[in-house]
C-alpha cells in the first residue's frame, strides 16, 4: 500500500484549470486513476511521477510561472509491485516562500488486479474558476466595445475633415454674402446640424459645438432682421431724398425757366413739359355741349392779331352747326362782341382756323372743307385720299373725329387713318390754298388708342388718359427725321374727357376743349444752348 497526501497545494493552470486534472471539492480524495499517463509503469515509479508533478506545479506557481500539467481523464493500470516513497522538501525552498508546501508520505493500495491506487487530499482553497471565466468574458466584451468605439473615432476623424472643408466653404460664402445683397438666411446650417447626428453619444465637445452653432444661427437671424430694417429705412430715406430733389428741380425750373424760343420759332429741342391748366371759360352754349373745339387764328404774316373762335358740336357729339368769333380774349371772357355763324354741316371736333379760314371734315364724307370766316362760305371742298370716315378710326373716348386738322409753325396738317394703315395714324402736310396733300408719313401708333394729337414744329404729339384728372403726352413722331418714340409728360385736366387740342405757334400755348370747358396750357421746350 502506498499513500500520497498533500496539504495547501496551490492549484494553477491555464484557463482556470488545475494541472492535476478535473477539480474536486475541498477534502475530497483523488484517485490515481484520475490521472492517465497513456502507458503502464511500475507502481512505485508512477507514484513518484505524481509526486514530482505536484512538486513542479507548486514551484512554478510560487515563481509566477504557469505550466500545463497533463490531465489524466482515464484510469491508468500499473504493474503489480510494492512500493513506498517519501519526499522531504528542500530547506531552501521552505525558507524562500511563505507559500511553500509540505508533503507527507503517499501510500498506495494494490487492488485484486495488481493495480496500485493512490489517494490524494486536495487543498481547501479551490481555484476561482467562475470568477476567472466572468473576468475573461468581461475582458472580451470590453475589447469588442473598444474596437467598435475605435472604428467610430476613425469615422469621426474622417467626418471632421469633411466638415472642416464645408465650414471653410461656408466661411467663403458668408464673405461673399457680406459683400453682396443676398439674404443671410441662405446659409445652409443643415450641414452643420448633421455633425451632431454623426456624433451621437460622443464627447462633450460636440455638444458645446452644437450650442455654439445654435447661438450663431440666432445671431445671424438677428443680423438679417437688423439688415432688412436698415435696408428698408435707407430705401425710405432715398425715396424721400429723390422726391425732395425732384421738387427742388421742378421749383428751380419754375423759378428760373430757360428762356423760351422766339414766337413762331423752332429753335428748341421739342416739348418737355406743360404748365397747369388755366380755365378760360365755359363754352357759350353751356355745360351740356361737351364736344367741340376752340383756339386762335394763326397767320405767319400777322401772328399776334388772330381772332379767338369757339366751335361746340351739337349734343349728339357729331354735328358742327354753329361757331363764334371773338376779336379779343376779354370779349371771349365776357361773351361780348361775338360773331356767331352757322354752317351745314361740319362733322367732329377736329376743327382748326388758319389764315382766317376754318378747316373741317364735311358732314358724312371724307371731304375736307375750307370755310372763309369773313364770308362764312365754303370756298373749297376736297376729298382726302383713302381717309377713313364716319367714326371708323376716331380717337379713344371721342367719336366722329376721323379727321383732325392741326396748325404749327410749318403750316396746315391733317391727322387721320386709312384701311391700308390698319388704323395707325397717318400724317399729311396740306397746301392751305388748294387742300392738296404735299407729303404723307405713316406711323406705328394705332389711332383709336390715343385720346388726341397736336403738331409742333413738324412733330406729332399724342396723348392718352391715365385717369379722370390726368392725361399723358406719351408718343411723338418727328416728320423732319422720321423718328418716333415714347414720352412721359403729364397734363392735368379739369374734366374727364379731352375732346380736342390745338396749338398756337405765336403764343406757344395749347387750346384744349375739356368737356365743354376752354383750357389753356403753356408749353415748355427743351433749351438748346447757343
């Protein structure tokens, strides 16, 4: 019989396994059959091997060296032999470490088959296998988390580089917007906000960055509001200054107008403005006679001594039957010393007087009639070639004015339209003696779209209605150059509709028939430096 005993033996091995094989509870005997060497040995020698193995494990554990001791999962059969062994620890070993172990004799028994069996008492302090396994699992989990976070950090580094480039681009864009008039709201902060989403659950620095971005957004919004308010205030100031400047210019022109050209002279650059209307008188037939014309006779040989004439149409707005002549303006204002004549009949309110002759469109024809004011006779009637008549292409808001006669510094004119001109204005220069057409100009302005016309120095001026109190001289056609264009000259009026406009070259005034009222306007011409 051989006995193997051990006390306070350290048990250590890789992976929490005992070098002696499967662990047992403290105080539980271990049989030699629990160890397998894979071959048969003599009983005494096998027990010696067991002792040496235990001693080797103990020494390695004390010095911090881990060794793997083979486990013996299956019983090992030993040859029959009697043996006994003893082992006394070295004194040096005993003094070198407090963890040194003491050993006693190990006694083994031989069974009926001659196999030696040894009993070993394991120490009470078992190895903490469960805690080691938990520690190992925890370490693996931490390692995986660390690798995951490390990969996130790598991604964040790449994202930071990208967002740095985007922030630089935003800086450039802000610089451009500060120099331009683009609204600050066009800054794209969505790219910056994505930074927070990409760094979800990350460090405090990202949270601080988000707060700074939010503060910057609020600040930019405030700056934008402030800028808008400033811009609006500046615009209002600019508009006020422009209005004051315009008023000053107008006042300056009124106080120091350029010298007018000589009466009957065309030494100017054309009409640039008109004065406010001066109400001369209501026509002698009364307010019901809204349609008609009035003016003053002009003769180049005796320009300042022409008679004043007033020719209201009948209430049908078509027939010219009666007209009056006044030698002076005072007679006109007082309705005194008037000569009233009757004709049968003129048509429309396109009447004019030139060299003591009245020129009208004869009733229901395209004929032009020349009436001698001294005799009140029709001296001449001549058809106007191709002219539309009987209210075919009359002016806007004014009926039966198919032919509109005009007088200026150059003589007698007629404004009309033809079917061939598709209703556009046609201008013809007339021989005042024979009524022959001397020259003709075709314009691009549709005649029914204008309210009236007049001639000054061979230039046609057309008006249109802006509202019930304002007309605008908006179009011109220069027969001297063939050029036409747009104007913006405001004419105030007393009543809604302007029936006729006549120009007097000597007085340089407009004579306007406005819903029965007789108005005068002074013309302002563009000054040409000498």
